[in-house]
C-alpha cells in the first residue's frame, strides 16, 4: 500500500485543502482525495506541484508500506 503524507505536511505548514489547491493549481477534489488517502491515480504534474509547494522529495510525500496479511495466518 502507498501512504500519502499530505495531511502531515499540510498540518506542519498550517494549510487547508483550499490553500493547497490555490497555491498549486490542483483541483480541490484531487487535493482532498490525497488528504483523505482515497486517491487511486495521480498525475506526475500533481506530484511535482506538491513537492515544490512543500519543498520535499517524493519519498517524503509518499511512503510504500507492505500489505498486511489479513488471512489470519
């Protein structure tokens, strides 16, 4: 699973979804889905815009975590 740290970065900089949307030019629904970690696809330009805004690397914005085995074994 891929984890998005947008909400953490936004909290650090005290930004709202509307602020990020305005500052990056990204659609509010795109920012909202990343904030809520419900996004299933993302454009490279969106990743670039977010990394520029938060002055971070892609690795600081996203993290890959191994899937949890829910079979109980």
